[in-house]
């Protein structure tokens, strides 16, 4: 897979996550955040299971060791922590604020990659990350952002999200087992979140049945397809590029909100969409100029 193909796959993933916004909103009407999260991630693990079996039985499949299991559990811990902090925060803040504050992971990814891994991204990533952050702010409509308790929880979630985006492709590439990595982290997240929900949240079979379609939609597409695609794509895409492209989830959520929920964007929202789209094009096209530029004798 080329870098361009990986970036296109990441764009498709962002589109799926954006479309899942409507389903998640309806699902939360019946279930608590951790019960909803736990069930849909376990469904995602079941979706990936046939691919895991095929991957493990393939000739030359990498033999997994104890250290590999720890790496998968580490990714699962980041996934669970990010989802939990975000969901807890959403209970005490607006979805508008949460959507903008979650986007704080975008500038964190290249910063952490530079500080921790000494990966210096293409210069276009820095203005791209800033444009994406400003675009998410305008798109959210949060022109007067007052940081409260819920906002603080969501801000905290940006760090595990950033570290997850930074490491998931690296772990999958070194293990040469992207589907095993994906399914393993889903299973870990699903079990932990479900246990949390069963113990701390009120639930009933009637509530689960009422949220069945949102659970299935987000479990199969958002987790099983999109999160797995993220693991595969990030083996070939730069982590900083991936963070900016995946942040276009905000843009796609606005589009699906317009089509399916009748929501309308004002001038600031349209400008935010343009900035996010411009950031995506910036980090994908500018690095290609060096390759396409003709060499002088």
C-alpha cells in the first residue's frame, strides 16, 4: 500500500466515524456510555475475528510472544482510556465543546512524535495541524468556550488518543499482524468497558434492544471496519498525517448532520470545513512536490 492509498483509506475511515455520530447520539438515549462502548467494541472484535484466524493460519505468519500481547493490551488501554474520558466528559459538557476539545490530539501527535520518537514530520504538518484545530473550533460553533469539569475530562482524553494514533501503526507493522492487533485491542476495550458498565451503570435488556441498531452500526462499521482500517493504513501513513486526516471526522459529522438530521452550518462552520479540507490537502500534496519536481542536471 502506498502512502497516498493509506491516506485515502484514512479519509474513508473518517467518513465512517463521521456518519456514526448520528447512531451514537441515538444509542446514548437508552444506554450508559460505558455499556454502549463495551458492547460495540466486542461486536467489532467479532467482526475482525475471521480476519484474525486467516492471518494466524497464513504461511509465514509471525509467531506472537508474550511481549506482543503486552503491546496489544497497551494499545487497548489507550483505546479504553480515551473512550472512557471522552464519554464521561460528554455527560457534563455539550457535544459541541467535546467535538472541538477532542481535536486537541491533532497537534499533539506530531509534537509527541518529535519529542519521543524523534520523528520530524514534513513542515506542512504544523500549519496543517493548526488549520485543523481552528477549523474544528469554527465548525463546532463554540465561539465562547468556558472550560468546565466535563471539558477537562474531554481535554484529558486527547492525550491517550494522540499516543494511540502515534503507536498503533508502529506496533502493527513490527508485529506484521494488523488484524490481530486490531481485534486484540477491541477485545480488551470491550471487556473493560462492559465490566465498568455492568457494575456502575443501570441497564436492562429492554434498553439494549432499544439501542440495537445504533450498537450494530457503530460496532460493525465504526469499530470493526474503521478502527481495523486505521491499524492497516497507519502501517504506511505518517502518524502526523493520519491525525490530521482522521480529524476530518468533524467535517463528515457536519455533512451527515446536515443530510440526516437537518442541521445547518453558518458562515463560520463553512469556513471551518474549508480549513479542515485544506489541511488534509496540504499534508497530502505538498510532500509529493519534492517527488514530482524534475531533477536538474
